[in-house]
């Protein structure tokens, strides 16, 4: 279902997105999408968002920029599941059986792939002077104030590990 060339892949307009959403709705759901679909650059970690009040859907353009049209179509199917089920008065939330069933039938994605680069977690490493217990912490602790939980000995920071 690749409709866009490499040059167009960088910039998909709101009009093209609207046409794509209408086409996916017709082919995968057999129903019309009669509201607005548009890109929203303010979305950071979510692929798309269905608005209950207006029935409009906004999408994160990074899904298309990073992963391409196929991943965007999976996100479109996910949001259309919310849309069609809500309009029909059925269970449209992630926890609802209706939603899970329709999502599986249409081949939509349950979760969007990561859109922000995740930095590796670093740990602060401490050791007790008395019992030699090794302690790993995500956050730095004040060694003047805190002591070992086992023996109440003094803690010494060894290093920060990634």
C-alpha cells in the first residue's frame, strides 16, 4: 500500500494524510471516516490521538518520518478503531474487548514504536565500608546523611556506571 515515493516520504501533507485515513477506513473497516485527520508536531511519544468531542484524529508526523507509511497505517488503524467503536457506542478504550478484537481483525498496532531516542540509564555505585555491600542507585544519594541499610555503616561512592 505504498502510495508515496522517497521524495514525498519526508513531507506528507495534511490533505494526503486525510486521503490516506479515508482510504484505510474504507478498505479495512468498510466504513467512511467523516471527520478531520491532521498532523500534530506537539505529540512527542504517542503515535496518534482520537478526540472524543470532535471525533477528529491527530497523528505524530515522526511515525511517518522515522518508520514510513506501513507503520503510519498501523497507527491509523489503531485510531480508527477508537473512532468507529466510539461512534457506534461500543467499547472504544484500550481495555475493552471490542477494541482489542477490532484491532486484531484490522491489523492495527497495539503500541507505537519508540519515537524518542532513549538514553542509556546510568547508575551510581556505592559500597558500605563496614559490610562491603554493593548498592546501585539511579539517583545520587547524600553519603553524609544516608547509611547502609544492613549494618548502618558509612557509604562510599565508587563510580557512575552506564
